[in-house]
C-alpha cells in the first residue's frame, strides 16, 4: 500500500497543474486559446447543425480557392457528418462549379463533367501550378486534412510539461489543429507600425512569420445562415473549423462511441480477472 | 528449469500416437502449464506477456493494412486516407497499428528497466538479455521503416535525416558513407524506390523478430525467470506452476495495459504522432522541426548532442560521426551490461547504492527523451551533452565500480523465506497446486 501514495499524489498534482498551467505558458509566442469544441475530449461528438453551417461557410467562401480532395460528395450524406439529404447533395454535386476531368471517351478525348456523389470535392484549380499562377505564387492548401495537419506548439517550462501532457491524456484532448485554424481565421489585423509587410501579404498574429497570402476570408454577415445563428466572424470560424475537423476525421463520432464500449468492456474484464487472480492466489502468500 | 521432469500423460490413443511423433502438447504442458514460476513475481513481470500480445496484434493489423496499402510515392499517402475513410473499420485497424508501435516501445522500455532494477541480465541470463537487445534493435528498425510508409512530411524527412547519418562514414573513408546512403535509398535521394524497399523490409522484419522472440522465450525457459529478490529457485515452495498462477496474473496485467492502449486508439489516435505527417511528403519543403517518434527521442538527443564541440572538446568534422557512433553505442552497450556490472547480487532491493543509480539512469533516459523533442540550440544542447555523458557513465563507470564498493543488504536465504519470513518454509495447507511434483 505504501507505494501507491506517490502515484495518487502525482495524478492529483497532474490534475491541478493541467487546469492551472495553461496561463503559465511562456510568453513570446502568441497564445492560442483552446476553444470549447463540441467534439473535443473523450466524450466529444460533432454537432450536426454546426457541421451543416460549417459546410455552408466552406462552400460559399473557402471553396473559391481550396479543395477537399480526400472527401467525396457522398461523405456529406453519410452518418456522423453533416448528414445532408441525399437528393440535396446530388443537386449540389451537379451544380458544383469545379468539374471532374473524365475520359477518354470513345473518340479518345478527355472531357469535363459535373461530379457525382462518388466524386471528390475539387477546388477551382486543376493542379498546383495553375493555383500558384492564379494566386500570385501562393498555393491554397487542400483542406481535407488540414485540421489534423496543424497543431499548437506549446512551450511550457520543463517541469510543467509532464503535467500538461498527463492532463491532455486524461482529457483525451487532441484538438490543437482546430484551435490553430480558429486562431488563424480570427487572427487577422493591421500590422504593427514597426512590422514590414510584403506587398500583397496580410498580417496574421498566429501564422508563422505573421505574413500570410490569404486575405482575411471571413467578415460579419458574409454568409447567410438559415437557422438564426448570429452571423459573426467568430461563429463562422467556429463552424467552418468544426466542419474541417470532421472532414479530417469523419469517423470521430463512431470512434468515440465504440471507444466507450471497449473501455467499459476492458474495465469490467480487468476487474473480473483481478478478482479471479485474487481467488487463485488466495492460499499462496506472495 | 528447462529440464524438469515431464508430467504429461496422453489420455487418448491418438494423443499417445501423436506425442511419440511430435511432442507439442508435452512441450506446452511442461513449459506453459506446469512450468515453475517464482511465487513472488510482481506485475512488472507481466510485460513479457503484454509484449507478446502486442507483437501478435501488430502483425495481424499490419497484414490487414498491407492488403489495402499502396507502397508507391504517388499512392501511399492517399491509400492511407482510403483505409481511414473507406475500408470498413479501417480507421480502427490503422490506429491500432500506429498506436501499437508506441505501446510496443512503452512496454519494452518498462520491460528493460525492470531487467535493470532486478538484475535480470546477470548469469545465467546473459544470452536471454542479448537476445532482448537484438529484439529491441529489430523493433527500432521495423518501427523506423514503418513510420516511412504513410509518406507524410515527417516520414519523408525523418528517413532523409536518419539515412543520411551513414554519410558520416565519409570522414573515415572518403566515399564509403555516400555509397552506403545511395545503396539504402536505391538512388540519389529518398524516393518511391526507398519507400518500396522499406515496405518490403517492414513486412519481413516482424517475422524475423518473432523468431528471435521465440529464442528469447526459449532462453528464458532454460534459465528460468528472475524474480524481485533476484534469488535462484532453491526449493519447491519457491515456485508455483505457471498455470493458473502466473497466467491469471498475466491476464490482469494484459487487460490493464489494453485499457491504456484502447484509450489512445479511441480517444487520442493522433496524440503520439506528429501533425506534419498529415501533410503529404514534399521533397521541396522542409518542416521547421524534424522530430522522430517519441520512442526514439533519447537516442535522437544523443545524436544531436555532438555539435562542433562537445562540452568544450572540439569535434570539428567528426561531430556527425561521433553522434552516430554514440547513438548506436547507446543501444549496443546495453548488451554488455552482464559483464559491466560487477556485483553478484541481482536485485536492487539488496543493493543500497545501485538502487539510487538505477533511478539516476531512469531520469537520464527520460531527460534525454525530453531534450530530443526540443530544438538543438542553447541550453538544450549543453543539457543533452551532460545527460549523454551520464548515460554512458552509468554503464562504463557506475556499473563496474558500484559492484565493487557496495555492501549488499542482508538477504533472505530463499524466495520462500523472503515471502514468509524466517522459519516459514513450506506452503500453507490448501496450496495443493504447488509443484511438489518437481
């Protein structure tokens, strides 16, 4: 029994530090705050309405430059995502401005056709070179994995580090990518007076180097929500980041639901095995 | 222990017929049911079973992944996304495999630290220990090549950095290092060719690993298990049959470990990885920080500790070579522990000085891991250099000297005495399953 005390103490300390230490992070880097995502943590799930609004923001704003090549239109219908009605997505695919290059046809020619449900959601550019030519040399990245391909770099003191890690592990928090993109979308401002901004670039407080080629994409009232959600940059950013998080991890809802069943099964089995082991060893001092 | 008398008696004619031709049931009965295990094993001894299970799990999930994976520079990244999105439960199989690599190393490091604490490397277990080091080397090679396969940015640049290490041999013999590197790459840079050969080897090595694990278990069953007292098995009451005693305890350990494993698979599949690996490999863009997976960080820290000067000693053009030598030596030196440790006492329980140095070694390894994750600059480099010295000091100075100067604590005569106290030899009534049959 004596040996268990330090372990318990360690976990208690970890919990305390995990809660209090976020403010103790080193200055210098702009702090990227954690957002109250519905899908973060070990119980988090996507909010259907938010995913639908997020897709609307993507469609009306982001899709002007960015593709979602790992996502097919059919994914918008499937359970765990925005779950739009199939007919609506079929119509959407048909009217999607960025066509699929198919072929060759029986004349041996490639041709353009509107996407089907089984086709990827493409952006306006056929390739990176075309994108760079149109975007003044900048390449708008594909967004289907962006929420997992970014993270928030935290530089706590070495003695806080393990407690922060334990806190995140205990909470099941791995939404750094979402936090970063939210901070990026809301991080545009005028450059400080002493900052030299390259022509055609925009100041962003969280983007590495603070100069980004993307103009501020969101502005209040730019997307007309149908469900009465206030049309603010803050809401747009939250919604589109939630949508991109789903795009990067479409199995999140199922994953966590199955996860709980697995964890429950393992807890019960471990407990039963422990009782069985105690019984087997009952007559043997060890 | 390997040669204890067999108690297997076939009960059917067919069983007798088969036993005379291939005594596989006899071996299982002798080695995995009746096999005498020390009665005082704690839960740290369940990690062997845990590791075996993870190895099997990695092979099963790996074989399924290979059915859907495309080992080519243009197809690899997309095929992993297809697995995650379109293969039935593909995300789960993929996450079990990628998190499994981390869990494998976590378990193996605990297993090795246990070996250090209880002196499991000492006679007569030297061969067992060396086979263990060989297993760790094979695991490292397999994990390194496996990490290449998603063909993300960190995969690509990790391979570039690590394979480039061999070019350090150019400082010994001009052109030798470059030749080796090009031979590894199958070209003049890391490319789809490299990916293909790494995939092939990543599929092959786990089976080699399984073979060495077989030898490791064989050697274990010849020497017998060590135990928290480090004493040899002397009397029948020192041990209990493997089944149901050790097996019931192993089962608890395995399921408790699976709990941690499942937590990461289902709630934190990305936590142990790196975000940059969700960006497809691009030879033209170098990520700002190239960091290996967490389980390589201590070795990575030692590699990078050798900058143009090491704690004031100028290294000049040999800096890289020294780093590479240090990194590989750090693994190889573990194999020499049986001869570097001069103490005849196995368990640190009875070694008042070595016990502290064991924790010194643990802190050294963890600190190196932390420093490996930090950029190689300023105070981090100096700290990494100091801890690199500490790491080798542990093996080359502390292990031999402490064994010579240390006065061990009074030790019980046997495991039974350690458990029951003096005069308490023999098993209490009711423990009929104990192997008096020996």
